[in-house]
C-alpha cells in the first residue's frame, strides 16, 4: 500500500496533466458534467487540487474549497477569486456542520484515502437531505500500476465495488465511464518517464509535449474504461 504524500501527489498530478491525455479528457468530460449538474447551489469541493474545478463552479454557485495538501491550498488561492472560502482540511474530518451543502464534489480524491468508506460517510454528513455527491475515480483494478502507487492511490475501482461497497445503502443514481484506446500500452510506457525519486525526466522536453499533443488529438474522444464518474444522492 502507498504512503500518501499529498503535496507530492499534487506535483505529480501537474506533471501528468501536462503530458497525459487522461487529464485533458477528465477536464473535458467531468468539467462539462459538473457545469451541467450544478447551478445556484452551495458546493463543497473536497480534494480541490489546484482549484480549477472550484473556479469553474463558482461562476454559477457558492463554492467552498478544501484540500489536505498545503501545495494544493496555495495553488487554489491563486486560482480562485481573492474572497473565495478555502480551507486546509482532511476529507475524513470536514470542519462543517451537518447538512451544510447542497452538493459535494470529490474528483480523483477517494482513491487517495485508505478508509474511503469513512470519507464517503463524511461527505454525506455535510450534505443536506437530497443533496448530491458528485465524484470521479480511476477505474479498472487490473490497470493498477506504478503510476497509481506513486500518485498515492490505494486502489482503482470497478462499477460493482462502487455500488456494492463504497456507496452501499445510497446507490449511485448515475454512473458512467470514459477512457481512450490503447490505455494499457499507455500505462506501461508512461512510468518510464515518471519517478517519485527525481523530477520528471520529460518536464522540459518539447518532443514529449508534441507526442502527447498528438496522442490527445488522435484519442481525444471519450471511450469507456479508464475513469468512473457519477452522482450519489444523500438520504
């Protein structure tokens, strides 16, 4: 099992976002999903990362951002409006009263938590009755590899794991997935450039950037199988 360094995980996320087509598709698919789902609501963005989705959502909602990583909180402060509420806190101990929010957003967060069921329970606690938890997680446990370990992922998820274990008693009302062709090959190749022990070898490579731009151009559509996203409704 990984030992999660959340500050380092944010740095690796930034590297993979720059080079990997998965993160561009995440922004396209999940970003569109969020803006279609949420409008005029009080939203908590847990595990907010660099704050990009908080910034996206605050155009039409009142958004509170939280993350355990000091790096992520600092990045979010520069991304969002100066008056935006941002707090450093764990998803396992959110500093908010019961039923404080209409929606909780947890994108690429639950896989970083060893006791992910406790994290879901805490998200549901701060939701009003009928409120929604909108989430995304990496899919397909068979794809778990070195990148997942270095990112601090405890697991990848299957549909069945989400429905029967993680959200037991509050089954998702919507669940979908996306990915791209040849993803197994992609996950075999990328770790060669991706090491937690040293700065990414590709970080200043123009050729690498051009290659990944090409990969995204070819495989930029939404295909099943790499990530799962959906909505859970609170009781």
